[in-house]
């Protein structure tokens, strides 16, 4: 009944964060990143709902910083500043950070993946490729829709030749190895982050995309209902 508990699946996300704190069974339809962040902030503030909102404000601020970095690395500081301001004033993004839910975290990791992929391609750096792989894993552990973005950096690393002057194309084999490295790092990170969610597997991911995410009506789902759903 908290007036802050507003947003798609808000009750489910809040319950999952509280279950993380209490050591209860976790809902595999609410992925780890926002659940754990809300639980951490909830522990600091003594309220998972208020903590989740504070996390969203911070995450939204970081999204503006990433937008600035994208603008400056691809063009110049003026473009970066414009991108940051447009991100901060976007009505849709402002509305998302006022709700209780995963959207701001999803937006941050999508933007960060764009930045790291651009740097991996333009600088031909294995370290930026590894960072992009880490972000692939974190993005995939944030929301099921994040998985739809994974093919984009894989394709860019495979087909793009880099932007360094006098750059000699190493050939498709090395570019394919970069894509494999990104996918491997992303999968390892995803498995590590999702390890407390025993029911979360590739088979469940496939079922979510074929059948839809269950329990998305915004109702607060308690531990008993989660156990029954898991058993079913």
C-alpha cells in the first residue's frame, strides 16, 4: 500500500528484493541485478521500496554520464553534453526513474554496452571487448529483453574493421575470435550473477520468450505463492 510502489510488476520486484534480504525463495522472472540493488539500498535505508527508488535515481544519473561519454568518444564534448542533457530531460526516462522497477537499470546497461562496443571496435582493444562481454552478462541478468541486444555487439565485432589510422584488417578469423570472447565472457558473468536463482537456466529463458513472463500483473507475490509457482 506504499504510494511509492507504483510501476509494472512493482510489487513483484519489491517482494523479490525483500526475499533476497530474508533468504527466501526467489522469483526467477525477476532477474538479479535490480533485485540485488534494491535489496542493498533497502538494507541501507531500512525499506526496499524507498531503497529501490534511490537506486533508480542514481542509475538514471549514471545513464546521463554514459550518454555524455558516448557523445564525446564518437564526436566531441559539445555533442556529449547535449546527449547528457537530452537524456536527463527525456520525459520517458524521467517517468521511468519515478516508478519502482527495472527499466532504469536496463537503460543504463544498454547505453554502457553501446559505449564499450564502440570502444572495442574503434580501438581494437581486447580489454574493451572483455568489458563489453561483462556488460553483456550484466545486461542479460537485468531483464529478459536485454538478451535481444546481445546479437548487436557480436555482429559489430564480427564485421567492423576498426577506426585506427593505417589499420590493417587482421581478417575475419580474428574478428570472429573477438565475438567469441565477448560471448564467452558474457555467459560466464551471466552464470555467476544468476547462480542464486537455481531455477534460472537457458531452458527457462527459452520458455519466457515463447510463453511470456508470468506474474506480470503487478500483484505482490509472497514467498508461499512463489514456492507454489516454482513447484508447479
